[in-house]
C-alpha cells in the first residue's frame, strides 16, 4: 500500500492520503506524487474532476511529518526546506487547477492538510471536521498559503484562528472562508456515488445541508483589529468569557511566533496573490526552521510531550521589531 493512492473512475481522479496511523501526515514523496498526478490529469480528457480525501476515520491530514522536520532541523539539514518549496508549489497548483478540485475536509485537517484542501474549488466539511493552523504552538508560523487564506477571512476571524490555534468546526470554517459546503459525514458515500454521474456542483447539492450556527463570537473583530499582540491581549482580557479564554490560549504560545504571525498576516493582506504570499511564507519558514523556538516547541509538544516549552524570548515585550523583521529577510542556502 502506498502512502498516497490514485484512482480514476467515472471521470473522477481520486487522491487518497493513506497514512491513517500518522493521521495522513504529508511526506515529501507524497507531495511530489500528488503534484505529478495533478499535472497528468490536467489535460487528461478521462478526468473531469479531482477529489482528495484521507484514509481512515480520524481526518484528512494532520499536516507535515513534524518529527522528520524536527530531526532535520536539529541536524542542521536542508531536506525540510526542499519539502516546503515543493509543497508550496503544489498548493499554488491546487489553487490554479483548471478542473474542479473537491476536498473532503472530514475529521482533523491541520497545517499542510489545510494546504492540500482549502485552496480547492469545492471544499466540503462535515459534522466531524476540526480545522486548524496550529503552528504558533510549536514556535512556527502558519504556512502552505495559510496566511493568504486567514488574512482574507471576514473581519479578524483569521487572526483569531492563527493566534489561538483554535480548532474550527465545519460551520466555523465556512464562516472563515476556508470551506464552502456542509455535508453530514454519513452522507459522504452518497456524495461519491453522485459524483460518478453528476457534475461536482450537482452532486454536492444533492447531499449538502445548511451548516449549523458558527460558534465564533462577535467580539473577535474588535479585539483582533489591534496593531500589536499585546493590545490584542488587553482587549481580549477586557471582553467576555470566551475572549478571556482566547487570551489564555494565546499566552501559552511562542511570543516570537505570535508577533511574526501577526506581521505575516497583515503583510499577506496587502500582497496581490497567493504566489506572493507563498514566497513570503517560504522566507519565514526558512528562518523559523533555523530558530531555537521551533525545536523547543516541537520538543515540548510532540517529542517529550511535557507541554512546557521554554520560549526564548519568554515574553512579548522582549520580542523587538528587529527580531520580527529578521524572519522576513531574503534567504540564502
């Protein structure tokens, strides 16, 4: 069994991420295989649409293979930088794909899982969907076009998602512009059956429901419209109970990653297109990969699992503009 499987049936090119024990985390080989098949199917008259899904019942994709990236960072390697370059090219190819690209965002969809799905033309969430960009919790910064998507979410919803690493429900994801349609998980087999004989729009219309209400509060826009992370936290602490809880979440993240992420989101909002944002993200990812923050964050959350990262700098006040700007500098290999 391959880590990613490809099948063409009834005009549908089906991509199945097939590492269920690793929550379908992406490897470099998987990214290259997906990119290769998308290119092959682009002009194939036997393929009228593409579907991406995850094997197993836990989720579409939990992101990249963080342990491998951690080992590479500790060893001073460059394999992860090559991986990201190819992954970001794949993200751009998905966004520009000339045929319908249907992402089944069922279960957990995080980091690179967002990159392989939320740039598609037809993004389907379910009652089991939990979608997140969790990077600041490991001393990293949202990538795979995440800062493009989140900076273009209505109001400040994307800033909230990025700084808290909140897991969004399917309804929340639709409200944030990360997804389009809501299909109860029990109807996914009916969706695949319908795709065999109908257009993607007609197939989804057949099984979709109106999403339930989103849980994202009205306080978000006012609190997160501030210019600094410090002011955002002050506003959250002075708001309602949900906002105070969001502040506590943010306070546990890397101060450096928080400030770099806010800067990246604000800059991404001014950049003209996804490709420009991905170029920025590649620079930021390079610098984050070389930082002690990333190694410490992964150690605390994934390797030792003590959930007690020792961030350095340890406070927002110690993270000055020069340190933040250094993450956006041009890189040399």
